[in-house]
């Protein structure tokens, strides 16, 4: 059931993007856009959201979705329409760009509710490999020395000869 809801959301996202971008560059019917969006949704969900996303993370899956939508639109739509090369490349680029922006949010939903790895150990998140740690003490001068250093300092003080009294 969770996959059906995710597929419906992805289809809604893909169809919205295709209806917003492709008619600006091409004369394409609504039925063709609906069928094309369905095929792009099914393939992108299987490859990008179920295979790439859990293994490589959100950014990699978004880049993969951008590339897939770009190539699918360029080849899939361009094969059926005899238009100038610039129009189909522009339509493919802008539809892929808008789809990738929507996929950033959709991947968070998939990680949390479909795959179930959000917040678990081993689930890649954005920037997790670059995360730094903060200690309780921020000033190194206030850090306490080790106990061994305390012992050595105490032994050094005992082994030192007392200073000579001043001569008058």
C-alpha cells in the first residue's frame, strides 16, 4: 500500500512537471503527456527511488533522476516529434530540472515512509559524512591534564632542590 501511495505522488509530480514544461516547447497532446509521465514514473521509481536512493542517498538519487528524465524526454519525446534539436533539448533540460527539484522533497518522503531508513544507522542523509563533533570544552587552555601528567609534575617538584637562600 505504501508503494502505491508513493507511486501516485510521483506520478502526480511527474505529470505536473510535464504539463508545465513540455507544451511550452512542443505541440503535444494531453494523452501523450499522461502516457509518457506514467512510463517515466514507473521506471524512475524502480531505478531511482527503490535502488539508488537507499544505497547512495538523496543527492545521488536526485542527480540520477535528473539524468533519467533528461534522457527519457530527449529521446522518448524527440523520437516521435520532428522538431528542431534546440527545442527538444531545452524541453528535456527544463523538465528534468523541475522534476529534480520536486524529487528532493519526494525522496525524504520515500526514505521515511516507504523504505523506512530515515534516522536509522547506515541510512545516508545529506551531508552526514561531513558532520563534525563538538566537545563540552571549547577552550583548550581550560582542559585538565591527564593524571599521569599530574603524577610526573608532582615527582618533578619533589626531585627539585630547594632554591638557595639569598646572600646578603
